[in-house]
């Protein structure tokens, strides 16, 4: 095998040439060259400059290193990089991950287990400091040139590496830190952008210690504790986008504990930090798959402490200044430490309970006890019940729930939402025998042109209630799993690709409903069946212009332009559907539009883009 040889460049714009040259001088002689934007007077484009950087690999080099001009490198940066490409010659290596990102959350798992590299998860692949093998770098140049003006370079890199099945890793701790000198490419609206874990003097270690196969990553972003959960089963790798609180309730954690979140119930910043760290502790390092590490290699306390300390700052960075983050850092770090400890304690408690229950089941065969903590957090593709924990308020009438139409992206999210809300769900097909089920939900009506779900509730066993059907009108459904071929989806899609937001019929009404709110409404209707056979679920209406302004704020600040109505303009199609029923009694949607649109954007960029390509 050819000995690895590294070629390195700093990519920059003439406005920041001085910073790039200064960064190059911090490297060993000849290790970094400066590559300029080939069209500095054109529309700012990170991708255009990145393609020039990837094209400049030196003759005879096996790997290309590309660094953006606003990075700071660790003391042992080049030594660690060279050892890493020797250990992983065919892999793409990201040397930085943001503190509020999913890949940043993966780095925290690596810190918990003592790994030096962690497999990247479903998200953009960080490109501010990255190494690619020569063939991969050359291939990306052709791939990117065919897609200029579409997606940002980091999302294109993710798509390219995923399509070509290139191994992808992120360093633990990160080898570079972002210095935030402003953003030429328009990312300043995101707030401070720092590393999930950067230690300037991190010592050289065994670069063969890797953690892969992650199936759940909790992260705190835009003020919301969230998690990405991998679906278990055959077929392409797919992930669900969930909120930590619902996920944790589905894992058997009492809602009262989560409401207070370790005493931080009224402090939303600390509460989100605590919930994220709690999810890490509950899932537990013993649950992480496929760890390869030297015998006796232990987590570094400094690496773990720093990775936990950035959970809170990352979660509030979108609305906080550097000074505000510095003021809150210590308190948020303490909330993260407490949350991790509480999660680990709860995991141990659940493990002890499971042991006792298994012992009781062994003594009493056929007892049918269901574990309170499933072995895998993802949805199973087989037609078996998804293990759940029953919760107070469950309706005894629905002890077995069949769900049709769950084999779609939106159906998968609704199915998981029902399971996490305590319902014993089983995916079924129309031709299956539905007689074993107390109720059947049909999600096949969740289409681009309308959003309707139905519930068929069987007769009560004691004869006190007859069978009945309910129709639930969801209005303009949006969120993880939903199509980009709706008005909401198209606006979010355009913002993700840095396109202007075209508004047709600015005063037309929309009735947005987020996917998790649909799951919550279905759960509510199952537990408390309404008197009406047709109910509406959408909250207050918004105009198309109001929606575009919210996309501008929550996804990406792109120009809003009014456009003439086209022949395919279909806003208002759900208006009639929402007027033939009454509101669902005792229920209201909870997801704010800003928050929902941001979540929808994340899903479209990382999962939806693979299902609905350009």
C-alpha cells in the first residue's frame, strides 16, 4: 500500500486573505497553501471556492486537507491527522463539528466511551476542516460542479459521501475551532458557531479507536432538546426526528420527572440542557454498538467535561451573544452534568426492574410481561408490536392498535409518535386480518393534496359502546416525513437551497399542523373518543405571506418575492375540509410555527433530500 501523503490548503476570499495566510503560517512549512475564490466579485459561494480547493491537490498526494480561513488548529493537529489517515485511509474525516449539531452529539458519545473518532450520522458533513482521500476529492469536484447554486457545500458533501458509501468519521475531541470572524456566505444568522469539544493541547492518542453504529443521538438546538433515532430493520438507513421529552416518555420515564427536569423546570435553557444530557445517560454507553478500541482505553475526563459543557451554549446560540453564552456557561454545564448522572441512575433503576420482571416471568411462564425499556430505540419493520410502556390515562378499550399506511416517511413518524405515547401499535396492511385489534388507524389519507387520517374503533368488549369511525382533518400537514411538494414544503425547500421565497396569493389562508401534533391528536382521540365523527385538528390559520416570513426567520433569511398565480396554485384546497367538522375537544396543537418549520427543514435537508432528490 502507498504510504499516505497529505496535501493541505486554506480556502478563502480576497476579503480574508490576510487571515488565511496567517493560518497557513501556523502550520509546518509547506503543509498549507492558500486557495482563493476563483470569482471573488460574483455571488458569494463557499462551494465555488471549495471546488477550487479540492482541485488543487498536489501531485503524488494521497489525501487532501481543506480548511476554511476562520479556523484555529490544535497543537497536535497535523500529527493526529497523519496518524488518522494511516489508520483510516479510505475514510472522509471531519475535524470539527458544531456544538448544536447531530454530529456534535455523536462526538459526545465518543467522549463518553473513550473513542478518538466517531461515525458521522444523518446530517450535513462538516466541511470547515476536512480530509478526503484523493479519488473521493476528485470525484466531489465533478459532483459539485454539476450542482453549483443548489445546496450548500456541507449538505452536498454529505449526499456525495452517502451515495458513494464512503466511511465518514468525526474527531474526538475536534482538532479545529471556529473563530467566528463573520460569515461571507450568509451564516451569521445562526449565532456563534463553536466546536462541540475543542482542547488546544489534546495529546496524540490511538487513532484506531472508533465508535460506529450509533442508533440515537440527542442534541439541543434552537432552544429545543431533540434526538435523531435510527429505524431498525431492513432497507436503506433511515432516521426519525423526535423531541427528547416525547422520546423519554416513550422509554418509560415519568412525565413528572421530565416536567421538572432536575429542578430546572422554569429555566428553559437549563431544562433543555438537562433533558439532552439525561437522554445520553439513559441510553447509556453500554448500549452503543460496534466500539473498536484498545484494551484498557478509558474516557478522558477533560474531553467528556468539555463536550457536556457545550450542550447548553449550543442550544441557545441562535438567540444569544458571546457574552450571554459566557454568563450562562457554568450553570448550563452543571445542568448537563446533573442530567447525565440522573439519566444513568434512571437506566440502572430500569435495568434492575427488568431483571426482577424477567425473573418473575421465568417463575411464571406465559405471563406476557412487556419490558419497560426496549432493547432498541428504533421502529421495527416487522409486523410485531412495538414495545411500549402504558401510561396513566390509557383507555382500556384500546389494548391493541393496528396502523395502516405507516410504511411512508410521514407514517413512520406518526407510528413512532403513537408508540412513544404509550399505544401498543402494530403496522398492518389493508388485506391483513384486523379482528385482533381494538382500533385501526388509517394514515393513507396523508397525501400532498390533503391530509386526512381515520380511526376505526371497535365495539367495547362489554357491549357498552358500538364500533365507530372518526375522520380527522389535519389541514396543511408539515414536518419530518412530509413532502416538499406542498406549498409549505416548497418554501422550506427553497430556503434550504438559498433560493428566493416565491409567494403566490399572499393573503390565501393556510392551516399548518406539525406531524408530532398529529400523532398527539390521534393519541388523544383514542383515549377520549370525541362525540363528533368528523373533527378538525389544525390550529389558527396563517396567510401565505405570514408563512413565508416565518420560513425566512426559522429556516434561512432569503428574499421574499410575490409571484403571479400559476395554473398549479392550490392554496385553499384544505379550506372546505376544515369546515365540515368540529375541533377535537380537549386538544390543541402545541408546536410553534417557527419551531416546526426549523424541524421540517432539518428533516428535508438530511433525510428528505435522499427520498425526494432534485
